[in-house]
C-alpha cells in the first residue's frame, strides 16, 4: 500500500489520489514524495494521458509535511546534516518544478500536460505548496476547510517552493500575512486572495477538474514567472514600491519578533534575495535559507514542543489506560469569570452544561458571557445564528443543585476559599451519581487538602484553566495524593473534547505554571527595588522572547492578587519566605491603589481608555534608578533563570512527570519564550554546564534563589541534556 494511487479514466485523464495510509489526514513523507514523483513520471511519459488531476481520498487535501520526517532528514545526514537537508529540499523542488513544467518545451513553452490540484478540504503547508506548483487550483466550497502556509507557527517557513511561488504570484506585500503570520483562509477567502483559482460545489470538484484538464490550452500551463516579461506584483526590491515593501517588512518583522525567531528573518531573506534572481535560482536560495533555519536549534526545539509533543499530549500520551471517559454532562459551580468561560468552551464542544451560582442573576450573567462571545463570532461571520442557539440551548443556568443529577463531571470554580469550596463539594456529592468525577479549578489551594472534603477522594482532581478560558490553550490537570487513574482519564478526555492541550502534574504549591511565573514577576519587581531601570527590565524580557515584561504581566493579572498570593505564601513558608524585598514594592503599590490595569494604575500608567501609556513615572521617585545599570544579558539571565530553575525543581520534586509537559506547558501556559521550545529545551540549548556557570555567578551576586539544582549539576558533570536523560517513554496513545 502506498500513500498515492494512480488511475487513468476512459477520457485519458490520470488521477493521482492522496490517501496517507493509516492516518485520517494526509501528511507528506519523503517516501510519499517519491511515489508521487513516479506517478507523475508515468503520466507524463504516457502519450495517451491528456492531463493529471491531483486530489485526495480523504475529506481534506493535506495537513502538511510530516515534521518527524524533517527531523529524520537531519538525523540521517550523519556528520553533515545540513547537506542532507539541502539535498532533500532540492529533491522536492525538482519534483514540484517537474509538475510545473509538465513536460513542456522549455523554449516554446508548449506541449505540456495540464495538471490541476482538486482540493476537497483543508490544504496546509506542503498541502498547498504542491497545488501551487500545479497549473490550476480548484477548491471545494467547504467552509470548514483551512488553506494556508502555517509553517512559521512552528519555527520554520514554507520551504518547498511555497515562499517563492506565493510571492511571485501575489507580490511580497500581499503574501506577507500568509507567510509571516501563517494566516489561514477558507476556500472562498483563498480565492479572493488569488491563492486558489476556483471554488466549486464539493460534488462538482472532480468533474470541474476534469473539464479544466480537457479544455486547457498551452498558455494555461505557463506560470507568470515562466512567461516572458514577468514582473513581480507590487514590485521587486529595486522598484520604488517594492523598496518600500521590503524596508517596511524588515522593520515590522523585527518589531514583532524582537529578532529572536530565526525563521522570520530567514523567510524575509529568502523572499528578498529570491526576488532579485530568476525563478530556479530563487528556489535554490529558498532551500539554502530553509536549511539554515532547520540547522538552528530553535527550529528543532519549536517543532519538537509546538508540533510533535503538543500533539502527543493532546492525543493522550500520558493518559492512564481507562475506558472512554468522554463527558456527556458537566456541572460548573461558580458562574464568575472562570466558570462562565468553562461553560462556554464545554457547550461549544457539544457538552451539556449546568451552570450554577449562588444567585440566579449571577448564573444568568455567566451564561450571557457565552452569548457575548457567540455574538462577536456572528459579527465576524464565524458563527451562525443557528450555532449560537444550539450552544446556548446546552447551558442551563440555575441555582438548583438538583439540576446536577446525571452529570458525569463537575468543575468547581467558586471563590478561592477552602471553606466555601469544601461546602460546595459536599453539596454537590449529595446530588450527583457515585461515578461522577469532581474537579476544582483552584489556582493556589492544594488538591490533596481540598479532597478531604470529598467522600470520594480518588474521584477528586484539579483541572486548572487559564484566563481567559476561551483563548488560553493550556489546561493543567493536577493529581492529588488520592486521585485515581479514572479521574485523570476523565480530565484528559474532557480537555480533548474542548480541544485544548493538557499537562498532568502532581500536587504542590502553585502546581507547575504559576510556580514558574511568580518568580519571573518577582525577579522583575526585585530589580525595580534595586534601582534597575524599569524599562530595561521590561525590554530585556521582550528581547528574549517573553510576550510580556514582568511588570506588565503583574499589572494585567492585578497587583492585589499578587499581594494576596504573597501573604498566603509567607504564612505557609514562615521564616523561609524569600521575597520580602518584592513585597515592599508590591504592598506599597497596592496601598496607593495602583492595583494594575483594572485600576488604570500600576507599574504602568494608563490613559482614560485603559490603554497603557508608558511606565509610571512615580516609580523613579519611589525607587531611584541607580547610576550603574546592569548589562542586558544579566537582566535576561535573571528573568529566564527565575523561571527555568523552578521548572527544573518541579521536575526534581516529581511535580512534573514528563519533560514534554514542562516545555509545552510553559509556552502555552504563560508564553515562555516560544523560540526556545520551552525552559528545558532552552537549558539543553545552552548546555547544563553553561547553565550551572550562570547559576553560580548569579548566586554569588544575588542570592541562593539562583542556586543550581542538584539535578542540573549532575547533568553538567555527566554532559547530559534533558531530552537525553529524560527521553519520554513510549506510551500507548
Ligand atoms: P469569580 O469571583 O469571578 O467567580 C466566582 C463565582 O463563584 C462568583 O460568581 C460567585 O458568586 C460564585 N460562588 C461563590 N460561592 C458560591 C457557592 N457557594 N455556590 C455557587 N456559587 C458560588 O472568580 P474566578 O476568577 O472565576 O475564580 C474562580 C476560581 O477559579 C477560583 O478558585 C480561582 O482561584 C480559580 N482561577 C482563577 C483564575 C483567574 O485568572 N481568575 C485562573 C485560574 C483559576
């Protein structure tokens, strides 16, 4: 069995049908490319064949390149992986270029066979690069289909001619959102952007494709860039308009990426340099830059965390072997900010929801939150009235606990108060069935302690959502001491239903994400107290790829929450509490009513519309800026180490059980420098020995919080990396 099949019909039209063996979505591998190549050769060599349709037997066309195959291409290269990658990519170019030229005479551009791509649904990455090499792209009018080149999202760029072809087809300016932001479109939107040529009713797809093949003329097969006198739309770099585009694009990309994403820079270089030379040379330049990106450790780490491992976790890599635990009816207690969000994502995933609050008005308000999101979707034409009605009909907003009967999962999101939560647990357990799993969305209270209120602690678990629930991709599942496997499986199946990414951690103060993020915020505040220029603190964070500086982050999450957490932590830790210097600043801000963004005043000043208006100038009065300022790298090391050392300690303590979860959770949970692939990937990138040296230096100057954990020291001594020492075991998915 091969991933492509070949058939010639009575009208002498060959159809090459993509149907990746054993997968629901087509993905391209090197072997599959070879099969495709052989079939194209057969069709071109067969004098009887009039033309070729390339299509899919699945509901979609293709999801992209098998990124494992890219990783393998590098591994197979032995001592010279760059050469192997470059040659592999050039091999793909040769095949796609052959499709594009389709046997035509290179001088007269005549005599080629028409080749059409017929896309039944989604076409991503190589799934669009292959059609772009065909002479025509016809897509089925499937509003669920996504068409685009999302490679940039995992740290690479379209390297099988997609970059060069799209830019030559639509111009650099128009291609920018598709290449630089990985913008995806529906077939109709892709037609409007002239990425695809035609959109037809799904049932007409193959008929229309065949009609086009049989009616195509020689001129229909010649790509603009192969025709005489081709000029790039919008102008090449030395054209006045093109010049503006390229200058603007460089500045924009740098502004957005802070220069930390190698793929964005390489993409721009491939586009700029490629635009100055003939098409085939441009492909070679694209291949060189693509190789350059693949050889950068950032791209491997991003592919590993954001694609391979993220997908493995979503598919249940750490799911205990329990029967199907998909949720039919979920009860959500507390219809506040979190409960309302959890109700929306559940109902949107087809789950029946009972949303409870202490007062009917509060429950109704929680439900109207869903209405608001759906209305926004309608105004953006993403949601239909029918879909809105269907989702809202699934949510019952009530104060009546009896409505919880028949729920197989409860998610409690009431006030962060042990006593309130304990009462709710008891009240719920009195009405739900014996099999029901009880989850708490607490962000700070130990699951093991909360489970004391439950008569069935093995069915008690933490499911920690991040705010805002409908936007944040990560869900942290927390195993209490008594939590059983079925509860874990239930939580994982629920997270899969609502299409988020789960990590499963053991119970400890602040679990995983908050445990790492709090020291980051604290280190930023501590530097302000020391007299480090606040703007240096914020910019250092952004220049190392953090989405928000620590001061902006605490403003967004609110300074009073910071105070609350600090007080509770101090109470729990007693004399061992290390953050007194931080509290001096934090408490003073709170006392002045500077509670962050929501108060329109915090470490930043805000205008009357609530927009940030620069760092608050009163900070300099309260915490005078020192004459001698630290180096940028030192500030960055402090901010990064504050987070990554906590991740290492979480692994040492057994809170993290799988390094993949440590990395994926960090990027999706709090935006940890995605270019690095996550905290543990970053440590692997710099090496344990260098990490220990940085820790030793920071410890000597700033204190024991930077002390290298024993695990890191041991790894440094043995020359180990996290991904070799803790290579994930193969679990059944
Ligand atoms: P919130 O104050 O917005 O909502 C809490 C809701 O619970 C209120 O509507 C309140 O009326 C209701 N409630 C209180 N006692 C109740 C009872 N006995 N029965 C029924 N309803 C009751 O709070 P929130 O921000 O949604 O947080 C809820 C939980 O989620 C807390 O445990 C919090 O720590 C956790 N959490 C919050 C965030 C966040 O960013 N806000 C993130 C993760 C987890």
